C-alpha cells in the first residue's frame, strides 16, 4: 500500500450527500456500486490495520507483568494520527467517485445477468 498519509490527504473526513445516479453511473446498478465500494473499504481497513500494527511494533517492549505499562509519546502520536484518518468507507467512496477504482465484471456473472 502506498503511504496512507499521502493517499488520504485531500479527502474530507466528514460525510456528505452523494447523488445516487452518479454513484450507479459506472456499473448501471446501485447495488453493484455499493458492493465494489464496500469491498474496497474492507481492503483499506485491513491495510490500515496492518500498517498501524507494524508501526506500533517498533515501540513494543516485552514485559512479564501486567502492571508495567509504559507510555511512549511517539506511539501515542502515531495512534492519534490513525484515529484522525477518514473512515475506510469514506476513502473507498472517494476513490470510486474520482475514478481511482477499476471495476472488472466476471464473465460468468455477466452472462447470468443477461
């Protein structure tokens, strides 16, 4: 995954109304469009989670006791950054609306539809 900071820099994290006709323009079906967006959102969620875990593992300390909890300022800043990121669904919706997602219809499925 490309650096998430650069990818979501211009995305407004707040929700806004979306024109349904515009959403279904590529697929011709609103449900197919939503399926594409939700699949991408799940993929983004996994990628963000993996990236966050890998960055936090750098600061992990092995301790034997539960009582010992150490706070690390860098670790807290990284966590806060990821908390402020737009929701993966919002990122996927923006990618779909700006044409950054490509849609491939499987031939067997397309034949069933017709």
